[in-house]
């Protein structure tokens, strides 16, 4: 791997950073494993690590009260739920998300969609 900015190939070992998803007045924090470039300090992470971080943040958002439009969109995209899926109350759509994690999130999205549409 080569740094995109300084083109150096030497990186610091993986460190656990606390990354924030901020949507005023709420801040959601979760750990993210990253590597830093020795020379310029640029930070990189793997896709799987980023997806894991997104799920951790989404889980915190689902537990929060009064989601904003951006929070709602973040959770929906993290779990791969389209606007059409939320708009339709089709049982086939619901079955597609029938896992413990996703069903809970889907229900949360359905409950909060009217509040979000009003914003």
C-alpha cells in the first residue's frame, strides 16, 4: 500500500481511533481501526472496518430519541434499506430484512419515517 498524498510506503501499525458521527446536538462515538502514514499522517482504514463502525454508530442512533433526517438517512443506508422499501409496507420487503439486527432497525425506520417527513 502506498500513501495517496506523499507516496510513502511506510505506515504506523493499526491503532484504535475513536471516530465521531456528529449531528447536532447528538454526537455518536465508536472505535475504528486505522493505519497512519509515517510521513504525512494521513489516515486509512479497511472497508470492513468502516462497515463495522457504521453499524456501531447506527445501533447508537436507533437507541437515541428524536432522530434527525441525517441520522435517519445514515441508518437506512448503513443497512442497505432503500427509500422504496420504507415507502412500501409490503411483507416481501419485510421478510428480506428478517434478521434480529435488521428487523429491529427496519421497525425503527418505519416508526420514525413520519416524523422525518415532517422536518
